[in-house]
C-alpha cells in the first residue's frame, strides 16, 4: 500500500463545507440500501457516502466492496456516522477513500494509527495481489 491510496481523514467541519458545494453530485446510501439498485445514479456521482449508524454495524463495509468491485465506482467513497480510529484500516482496505471522523477524535491520532500499518501481505479491494516488496534485488551474484 502506498501513500496515494491512503484514506483521507476529514473533520465534521470539513465535511459540512464539502456538503455545501452544489457542483458535485453526491449520493448518500443508508447502510441497508442495495447499491446495485442505485447504479445509474452512482455511475454519475463524484462521491458516494456510506453511513455507519454505530461502530458495531459493518454493513457499509460490504456496500463499499460492492461499489468498488462490482459497480466499478472510481470516485470518492466516504464513510460517515460513527467513524472511529479503530475502523480506519478496514475502511481503507474495503475501498473507502475518505472518512469523516466522529466528533472528538483527533485527526493526528487517527493518522498515527494509519501510519502503524503501511502495508499488508494479503490483497484487498485496492490491491488484488499479495504484497511484494519492490526494493528487493535479485540474487544474481
């Protein structure tokens, strides 16, 4: 995983500012909605927001996977709601590109948590293949 694929951390104030920009089409899906039923609307959206009503409800992870893998959504996929630091790695690995941090969570603390895990051996929504170090040379001596 490299820096270009890291999830973008957003405060509630930044999210409110983004929401006031009418030039970008945003689709918000409830966590019990089927993304396939909204595929035409999603195809033209700049951002899709998936909601976590509480941290124990993970249905938005499945929605994110479906949006990225089955519907091919390439825009901003944003997590909203009860977004905690402990969830960010899984959000990133299932396809979220941004997350609105719950009120009271320090973005610097959240970034430190992300930085603790720079790469994974197994593939995910972003990377199909297992992790392979590119800085390892051959043994042609």
